[in-house]
C-alpha cells in the first residue's frame, strides 16, 4: 500500500485543488450521495485518540482520519480505501491535507457569504492554519490588507506573510482589527472570546475555525446574536463539538439560524442584505479529509506514473 507524505502533497496538490475537492464533496453530501462519520475521542493518561471518516462513492473513496493529541500537539494519519473493490489505496501523513482542506472550505464559504467588496481581513491567530487562511483568501478574494492579531507571532511575520499574500500585512490591536475588518478569521486556541461582538461592523463575514471543543470558544454571545446566519459543516458534529455554539445562550441561536455548508454550496441563499453579519463555524469533518485524500491520491499516482 502506498504511503503519501506531506511533502508529496505539497508538491502535487494546490489550494485550488483543495477547493475543488471540497466543493464536489459537500455537494455530493448535500445530495445524499455521501456520508460522514462523526469524530470520536478516546482519552487516557493525557493521550487523546480521535477518529473521523467518510464514504464518498461519487469520488470512489472511503476512509478514516486517525490522530493523537499529546500536550496540545497533533499527529495525523489518513487511511484511504476504494469504494469500487474495497481495497486499501494509501495512507497519508495528513498534516498537509488538514492545513489545506480547512482553509479551502473557508474560501468556499467566503466566496458565497462575504460581501464582494470586502477589502480587509482580520486574522486572529497566525499559526499554521491562520497563515494558510490568509494565503488562500488573499488569492481568491480582492483583499487589500491583512491585520494580524497574535501576541505569540514573530516580529517578522507581517513581512513574510505579505510576500505570500501579495498585499500589506500589519499587526493590529484586537479591538481595532475586529472593528475595521470586512472578513474576520479566528484561528486561535483561545478558550474565551477574542473580542467583543459589539465591535463587528455590519456586513462582516466571520470564519471561526480555531476551536472544535465544547468548552472553548472564540466568539461571544453578542457576535452570535448579531449574526443573521450561522453556517456549519454538519449539524450533528458541529452542535456537539463547537464551543462557540454549545456555550451560546440558546435564545440568540435558534435552530432556524443554522444552515449547513452543503446547502450553501448547492445554492441556498444566505446573505439577504448587505448589512447581514454571517458566521461560518468550522470544526473539521471527515468528509473534508477523505475528499482531499482521494484527490491527492489520484494526482500523485497519475503524476508519478507519467514519470515511469
């Protein structure tokens, strides 16, 4: 069985590939032609084992992502199978897949839910996911600047990120960033809200992607109350895992306010007014990992066969 490293993913799979794979997978899921397996976490002695997966017959793949969490550090592996004959196709390191697929889903949501004239991105958290989000969003949208909020970031990060994004990048105060942004991405490990929801400007699109634990959150009740719509990847997993939703007063987050990403990608209208605040809350689902692993497997085997 083939093993595919992160280096091979980075060499053969682009952000655009990831976006195409996510679009096809969620549309397949929305039509009822694919299925997901919720994340299951098992823990003992400070070691956490998590599993999640999907079956995507239209892409001829099924599989599972398995990973450990030790002292806050993740180690990922994906196992991919054929839905045609059931045989195992490949294993993956999966760090690169996780990085690419999360930002790709945010791009798909932003293209449909952010205002077309959005110019300023506020990035809360400039780790691996934050940097990838800035790179993919700046390539897909007509952004003009990025404001970074990260007290742990290296002083040289704005210059490095500006080269990647092709637009000015500066550090900013949390309140200033939240108040000036057209698009906000929260990619932190914060356990409490990062800014007051009162600061959010009408019409802002927010992608909260940093937390997938029910006791942590990046957005406060005010942000959720002001949102016209909250888009999630998959209700069963999102409503169980997302602290931003679990900890919010139910009075400000009625079920009617929640829409699944698959419906958005199949054309469901969400933003009805320019002043609507729209939140996309991501926890990461197995459909994303298996869809991108399937695309990566095809790209890599085709490319390497061509060299033979």
